[in-house]
C-alpha cells in the first residue's frame, strides 16, 4: 500500500489517486501521483492568510525540464485544452506517499527524486530534489514555478497583473498585483533567473465534471537552474515570508517534520499500520484558528472551513482515540463558550464577523462529544465549566429558540424555517432546502433524548440535584413519545420526519442514531428491526445511503453541475459518518454472535482499503449510491476519518475508553 508504480502512474489511473499535505493553519498542498493537477484546488502552496481561512493559491506547481548531455526531457505533466503536455509521467519510476510524498523519475541512467513537505505553522512548502548520477552524466535542470494569486475557489486567466518580481541572490519576491500577499521563492543550491511568461489553458477535468470553470492561465516569473555531473541535492522553497534558505536550514526543517510525525505515532497506544495512517490523517484536520487562538477542526479538504456540527461528530475519533486530549479540550471549550441562546456556531466566518448559528444539531451532538470526552479523560473540570452551557441548550430547546426550534407538547423537538436547512441534510437549491425536514427529525429527537439522559446523570455530579429529577422525568416522557410517534410498524423501522399529522416514511440513515447512542431508546426488538432495515436497504461497502433505492426520489450518482449535485447530495448519496454509528449499533446488538469480530472486520475492510485510493491515507466525504460507488465530494473529510478511526479502535480492536459510563443501567436492561 501507498507505493505506486507502472501503469498506475500514467493517466487516467495516475490522476485518480493523489496526496494531501497540511500545515496546521488550514493551508495545504495537494496533487496526483502523476503530477497532473486536475482540480482548481490542486497546488503546491494554498496558503491560509487568516488561519484557517482566506486560502489563496500562490504556487500551482513546479515544471521541470532536464537536459542530459544536451538531450532534453520533460519531467512535468499537465492537462491543457489541447491534451497532455510534458508527459513527464512517462519517466516516473515510482511514487511513495509516506512519510512524505516522493516522486522518483528515471531518465536514461539518471534518477531524480522530488520530495514535498510543508512547514508546520507556516505557509511554506519545501521541495527537496536529489539527483542520483552514478555515471557522472552532464545534467542540467531548469525548473519553472507556475504562480498565481487567487481565492482557491476561483480560477484566473491572462490579465494585466504586473507580477512585480524582485530578485536578490537566490531569492525572489513576487507581488502579483498591488497589495497582493507576497510570494517568496528561493533555492539553496542553484541559480535564480528572471523569466516572464504566461502558461496557458491549464484544464481541470474534475471541475469540468462539476459544471464549473475548468480553464486557467498561470504566470512564471522566474526559473531555477541547477547543473551538475555528480550526485546533487537541492531545495526549492515557496512561502508567504522571507526564506533564509540553505541546505542546512532545509535539512533541519525536514528532520523536525519527520520527528513531529514520529511523535504523533508514538502518542498512539496501538502499534497498528491502519491506526498509524489514520492518526496522520486525523492530524490534517486539526488547525489553529487565529480569531480564537485555539485549535479547531477543518471539516474537509479541499473546500470546507471549520463547522460546528462536523467538529462535534469528528472530534472523538480525531482526538480522543488518538490520545490528543489537550486538543479535544481546546476545541470543545472553544465551541461551548460561543453557545448563544442554546445554539452552537455552525460556521466561523472568513472575516472578523460573528459566527453563524444556523444548525439544530450541533448543540445536541455536543452532549455526545462531551460524553465521549469524559469517558476517555475523566476531566470533570471541563465538564463542570461546560455544564451551565449544557443547561442553556436544554432550556432554550425546551422553551424555544431561533428558527422555530422548540419542544412540542409531547416533549419532542420540532424545528424549521422557510428557506433554511438546519439539520445535516443541508443542501439548498435556489434558496430552498432539498430535504428541509421541517418538523420533528428522527435523529434530532434521538439526540435530544440522549442529552436529557446525560444531563440527568451529570446534574448530581455538578451539584444540581433538582435538575437530575427534571431531566430524568423529561427523558422518560421523550422516550415514550418517540416510540409512539416515530415507529413505523408497516416498515418495521423509524419515520425520518414527523410534521403535524404527516409521517415521512422515507427510509434514511438518520434513524440509526436512535440505536447507536449509548442509551436505550427503543426496545431490543425494535432496535434490531431498525438495524436490519438499514442494513438491507442503505448499507454499501463505503457507508450508508442517505435514501433507500426503493424511493422514487433516489439518485444513485452524485454528478453534474452544482444544482444537480445538490439535488443528489442527500437523496441516495453514500455517507461515511453514519456508517460509524451503524457499526456501533451492530457491535452492540450482535454482542453474543460468535462471528461478531469477523463481521465487524468485513464491514471495515472496504474503507480500510480505500485508504490507498483517491487521497492516499485519508477517507473521502461521500460515494455514489450506485455501484461501483465512486468517491465524490471532498477527498478528505474530518467526520469520515474520525468515524473510521473510532470504529476501528473501539469496535474492531476492542480498545475502549478508560472511564466507562453507564447513563441508565435500568434502561440498558429493558
């Protein structure tokens, strides 16, 4: 795994797998194993200027030409409007993903190695080259940096930007336009020569598939020149700050990064290859947010920022399973202190404006996140600090808060406002939610019941004896109402949504939350019926379909323009994160089954194999509902990685938290 050779390096296979590096600020570098950029989000330096947001593509790639005894070869590969250019993939000998992305080219009897790394905490990328020249051939290498300065969601064409370039020794400072962030380009062991030209018609085939602008022009302000007739190593750097680039400085930063990777792996108790790869993937999503000066969680690469709902769902796997308890504490504290009228932020903006409070479920997932945090850490100090905010969430949901979120007479939570999509099924087309789910969603009320049970357990431990009785009584009422309102006897599963006197019988993955949470809401017979229904109609090798194929609204392929994709987003598209809760439910309900361990392994195997797919070492956001279940959406998603990690460690390896919490033993025995 994680080494690519032969035909897998050549398009089209060579563009279906790629790599991702991050810098802990929200910035990143990403490309394919063939070296061809097929997304507008691909590049060597996507800098986060206001961490973790305001991301700009500054350096798209380095294009190399090599001359051996005067004969010219291209190492670069690009896709343009006229087809491929460069064809450097013909010289690719092998590609290795770990510990750092490494391309190895062979030209005649010369090997050229190209290794890429990002400096943690900086918008800096270093590309280390090593020429292995056993026969002392005369080698000349010209390297052309293709630059731009644009929002990473956009593309640019040839324009009147001056690309002012000041060269001083082995460093150049490029300012694309007046006031643009400066891009520093440097080499430690070679020459830097002014070279000004536009590189036209780069074609991003995945953006074309998505119905978006897929053409771009890039600017080359300089070229690097290296000449040698022996083994030779050098480094090229690109940064938003001045680089004092020397061979010693580059080697030191490489050592620091490799030691950081080793520390991450040493922090994990389990010496397991999958665990190690997933631990490194988890690190990609943990970022510094400048506005709060604390850690946060990027929801997904390449295009998401930090989202409240996603953070709560992903946090147990990303931080608790991997032993990063301090990071977990920071993230929980950061979100909980922003609680407002019972709501947690769903999104922190790119600018200095206030957070967006437009979700009904982020606040309710906080109870599950804190439950898991307490199981792993026993940190009552944070829980007691959070307790008043938890009380506020319960009180506001009970009495009513924004977006018509409030408790009905039966104790269940209703929500919804015209033009708003407040649950995780949040895609909108022309201002209207595709699956708005106004009324009482099933997973919201399962989480509401869990939150009440958790509060009843917490209250006496937080000197709130009165609250314990109130929460317990309300939780009993919610359980009874939930069973009466949501049970679909005809289909032997749960309604997805109840609104007034209408029940939505669409079979969706949301109902699995009523079985996966660590408190019994349904009878054992009903729990088993729900799991079996989900298994038969929604389960795929890579996650759960968001809608059963039996439904007339089912869409099995997530493709087309933005409108078409949004319409398919929750209408059959496969999601990984609810799969995690499905496996948890299966593991609990089949606890006495003699083949349980083998069964959990079978459920895990395709997603573990997927680690060697699209974004090597990470897990995609979504997959098509139809076979062959092609990867779609973000190539690396926080809650996908988090849930695969949690399931692998807790459900498959059986490595459980230190502090086991039983919220209501009598319920567990019902």
